[in-house]
């Protein structure tokens, strides 16, 4: 029934300096760069007429800054939720793929292979991260039946949402784009998530966001 359906916009944060440098961000609290702030403003303008009941965001500033631009345009407040944070990469944070491969060759291999049980030193396993993200998204969507909400988070988080909506396992190589400040639409019912549309970046015109596979959030397929 329509009153049981929650419309969910899921959005990756705008660009950061570490995105440009392909450094793993994880829980490291990196702000948006100038381009990222521009992307956030364009996002807000594109969704100003969207009937949003609530905007939820990761509490990391790159996501929260992006969410604030959207919330201002829609006349609602941002509600931070730490369960929407990026995967915790522990000692890998701040490093590039090459630096990780040189320091932990076996760990890098398992990461590239999308081993669900692999966790970086001091970080989360992929399966624990997925459970956290989908649990948070389901909890928030359940609280707004018949309404439209936005979740502003991170590349790895959106990758989990895409997999859940399409019934894909964690080990399937990624072939879909997760770009900065793109608009992605899901539906939530008590049966779970389904996909409506993905990777809409028309509001960014020819200056689209980096795909998260290029910035070190998820190991390349």
C-alpha cells in the first residue's frame, strides 16, 4: 500500500581534497573542497522543490556540509546519524591504494577481491559495514512511511544501498557509478529496498563528481 512506501533519496557527499588525491578517508573527518561546496549548492538548487520530510546525514563534516546545503534549500533541518558514516578503514586511512599494497600486500589482495570477512587493521569488515549501513537506512525509512526523506552519506555507504536494492552480494565486482553529489532514488517497503533511478548528475552539467572507485573508498573491481 502507498502509505507503507518511503521514498528515499540517497546522496554521496561533495568532493574533498582527499578525493582528488585518491586517499582513503573512512572515518577521518575531511571537509569539502571548493568544488565540493559548489556541488552541494547545485544539489540543493536541484532538489529545492522535493517534498522532503527529513534530511539525515553522516556526522562527518563532508557529508554534513552537503546535507546542510540540501536542507536549507528544502526548509528542513539536518539530523546527524553516525551509523551513516563511511566504512572505518583503521590504519589504512590517509593512504593511497599503492601505499596500502606496499604495506599490507595480502590485505590489499583481500580488499580488492571484496572479501566480506576482511577488515583493515583497526577497521571494519565489509560484512559488518554493510549490516551497519542497511540497518541504519532501514531504521530511518521505517520512521517515515508514506513520506520522502534524504540520506546524505559516503561512496561505500551508497554502494551498500545499491547492492541491497538490487539483491547483489558483497563480493560482486562493482560496475555502477557512485559520484559526488549525484542523486539516487530508492523505495523502501517492509520487504526492503528497490531501485528507482541511479547516478543522476544533470544538475552538475559537464562537471560531474568523481566516482568513488577513483578516490579510495572501495577497492576497484
